[in-house]
């Protein structure tokens, strides 16, 4: 897309979103977008600073006559999840995101994540910061790094740096729904070492691939019963192992701890006598799963192809143990909220597995609204992996955001929304992780609300952003800033 498709009142929002999509900004690789923000600040005469971890803070004076109003912070993260279709040649380190707005009014990229999570939040803030006609208090625009890879920017934010105490987080994905709390989370990683063995003579080598799944966000989408490519792959491998002498050479699947795996592949061997039985089992399994996931994953693919015989295989006990623990490893919701039955309280995501020269790495992530329950599921997974004599570590542990049901900024946001749109918004707590809970460790006095436009398919190439919803979100943001001058 080479031009701004939206003109008039909302043109600045879409101009900045388009600019942002041209800038590579994978987690931990945010230098180019950081420089872009600093150049924006210089162009518009804004105060700018960067903290030790790379977060960016811009400041704008209050509009005329509003100098006594309490400052307001607007916040978004500048990194994005970099996922692409299996056959895409897109290079996230160098290539701009190619996207377009369809006739249905939704923006979507071509074969990659769109980066609206949270590029549209950044664009909304920049559109406000450049607009000298708006009524608003003194503004601080806080742009954090490394959110998608473990909330690193929020965890490392400089204390006593941000002056305001009222914050609008623009990292939510359902219009008219205001988030006031979220789950905490952690990653649990297991490393299983083995000594490769020379492949014996007279075996049939194969590659088995699961593909075409929808995937999605491991928090927001974990309850939608979407297929996990690693779970499907190891379930099929276990069935094969029950009927023939199966040996694995490699197994790889998934990519990111906060995405449900869409693709997984394994190479291995069986005896030539069982070659046809392998094909039959695979075809039966595909038919079974096509029915099971007809609604959630209608494009599921399971491909079995012959391959060159690998030089080495995993030892038989390693191969069997790996298949067993991946099958036993829980994935999905563990517990739902007793008061809100549709809200997941605790979940776990079997996120990725990879083979590295005599070592297997298994990556999982856990989320819970309750610290004790989070610890329980971490302990359960740790003990499972330790039974296989794997080395287990827990990292990227972050707290939840405890809701404040008497929050002044939430109440003002509700009133503003009701005035603009004539209906009550939904106030909710989400199962995904937001930076808000992490901020409270260093800024315990902050009063926060999170909202954003309609998005679907985040953390996958099916990510979409609704244009009309984005425009209404901008209307809400500028109206709220005006109302916060007197509240």
C-alpha cells in the first residue's frame, strides 16, 4: 500500500499507522522506531527522553487554559509480533509490512502479522500529540519496548521518570470494552539433552507436517478451542509409535511464547514394512481432526512425505519420552472464573519445541489471575518435564493487574463513552497480559484504563484491524482528554 487511504479528520491516525508499518520493529529490535519517535518529537517541538532500557517518553504542554489540569499519560508498546505464513519470504528485519484495507472495512497484511498490536496505539497517540487544536491537559506519551517478548520495557522502566498519575493504555482489542485488570504470567522452559545415534540401515525416513491452523493469542484466544500444531503432531506420533518402531530425528514447532502454534514438523524413521501403515494412520488422523476442528481450524493440513534418511536419530528412549511428555503437557484453559464463567482464570500454552544438535528445547507459558494458581500450574509442568530428566527454568514472570473498581479514570472514560455513543461500555478483566500491572510495581499511584479498536487474529497472519472502529476510538480518545481537563 503506497498511499494514505483515509482523508479528513482521521487522516493523521492512518498516516502514522502507515509510517509505522514501514519500520521494522521486532521485539528487542526497536532502534529504528525509537529514532522515528525522537524525530517526530523534534519536528513538533516536544520534550523527549529515552530511559536505560530504551523506552521513549514524549511530553507536550497543556492546551491553552488547561495548565492546571492534572497531566495524562498515553501509553503503547512499539514492538510487534513477527509471524508469517509458512511460504512467505517476508524479512521482518528489513521489509515494510504490506497491507491494504479490504472492501469490508478491515485492514490486513499480506501473509504476515499486521502489527496493529500495538502499532495502532502508537499511531493514535502521535495523532493526538501533533494536533494543536485539541483541548487537553499536559500530556506524556510513553512508548515501551519488548512488550511482546516478556514485558521487558515495562519491567525496566526508569522509576520517578513519568510525572503523571492518570494513564490511558491503548493496547486493547475490542471497541466499547474497557479493561481494568489482567492476568499475570510466566514462561517455563525445559531443555532435554541427548546423544544422537547413527541411523540404522533399511529404514523408511519421513517428514510429518501440521499446517494451516489459525493459531492466535495465547491469552485472548486460549479458550476458543483452536488446534495446537505441536499437540496434534505429538498425538499422531504417539499413535504411530504404538503400532511401529518409530524413531525421531528432529521435531520443531511454534515460534513465540504468546502465540498458539500454527505449524509443527517432525522427521523420523519407521521400518520399511510399516511404510504403508504410516500413511493409513496419517490419513485417518487427518479425517478425524478435520471433523473435530471444522469450525475453529477449517484449513488444517497434515502432510506426510518421504525424506532423505537422516544421519542420526534420537535414542529410542529419548524419542519415546519426548513424545510422551509433549502429549501429557497441558495446553489451554485450566480453570474458569466462578463469577464470570466465560473468563479464563488460569491457562497454559505449549508454545514451541525445537531441536538443536543433541538438545531439545520446549517452551511453555502460563497465565493466571491468581498468583497461587499460576505457581500451581508452573509446578505441575515443571514436575512433568523433570520426570524426563530435563533441565527446567522459569522466566519472564510478571504480575497481574489488580482491578480498581472505584477508579476515577475508568468512571470518566465510561461517562465520555456513554455521552459520545449513547450506550454503556463493558468494563472487563482480561486473561491476556498487559503492561499495566507491571507499571504498578514502580508507579503504585497510577490510575489506569485500557481501551482500543476492534482487532482480530492478533499474533498471527490473520490479524485484522477495523477502520471504522479505529476512527471511533480516536473520537473517544480526544473527547476523553478534553473531559479529563475538568475531572
